[in-house]
C-alpha cells in the first residue's frame, strides 16, 4: 500500500506538492455504516526526542454500546524519525510508523479515529485525511485543539456542537464530548461525510472529554513509551 505514495519527501516544497496532489483523492461521502456491535481503531503517536524515535500505537475496539466496549487488538511500532516537526506537515512524521502498525492489524475494522486533524487543514490534508487516502478506509480526525478555522462555542451540554469553517467552507465541527469541559475538534479524514460527523462520534463518545478510541490510544501509547524509556 505504500509503494504508490512518497512517505518521506526530501524537503518542504516537495511535501506541499504531495499534499496538494493527495487532497484531490479525499472523499467527503460516507462509505460505511455504524451499528452496534462494530470494530473501530484509535491511533496516536508520540516522540522520544532524545532517542530520535517515534512511537505509534493502534488500539482496536469492539463497541457493544457507547460505554460498553473491549480492546480486541493492540499494535505498537517504534521507528526512527525521518521527517522534522513542521506545522501542517505532521502526517509525514507519523504516517510511516502508523502504516507499519495498520499492516499488522488482523481485525476487520469499520473505521479509524486518528488523533489529529483531517479536512480541517490549510490544504485539506491533515493526518486523518492522509492516512485515509493511503489506506482507502473511512477515517475521522479527532483533535484536542483548533489548527485553522472559525467557530462559535457550542453549548455546554454533552453532544452540543457547532460548525468549524474556513471562509465559506465547513471543514469540521466543534463538539462537546462531556458536559462542562473543553470541546474537541472533529473533521472528516476520508470516506466520511461532513453531515455525518456527529453520527460517528456519538457511539464512541464515552465519559470523558476525548472520545474513547483516541483517548485510550493516547494513554496506551504513552505507557508503551515509558516502557521503552525504562529499557523494557
């Protein structure tokens, strides 16, 4: 699946060219159904700067209901960092290790929840979109903070949301996943329609600020990172 795509561009301009090319392949039409029970993956990456390593974790869940789920598969990849941190080009830093992890996943998953931006990106190709185009699978971007766009703060009740826009174009939603806490920024990655974002977030919302798949992927990847640092 990697051979068609340049995952490690040599410079900034080449990376921008790749993004502008791949954005044409992003599909904002929903191509999957979400009915309990279903299997979905959450993914996240973290850095060990002093070892020049990137750690990517993929956690696969089987959801029976919003608050009833089990982890059915885990994969962790540690890889050498091949691309520097540049805002807007994060996917080139994380994609290679994530793809290695997804290649190992045996469970048939309905969709992926990626920790990062999707369509809510200056070139409409954040990590979730980049990943979705390469894997040709539905992906949603779940970000803790805004990268671009304007919005009105949604209501304080769980499930409240507002549009995230860039000029006249909607690029995602701002979603209150837990009453009284900060919102999260949800955008389509690939093969998910803009109008269906709430439909795909509510079934995995859980009880905390961050939806279950990316929250637990973040925690588990952090635990794995500590094990590496402790020499385990």
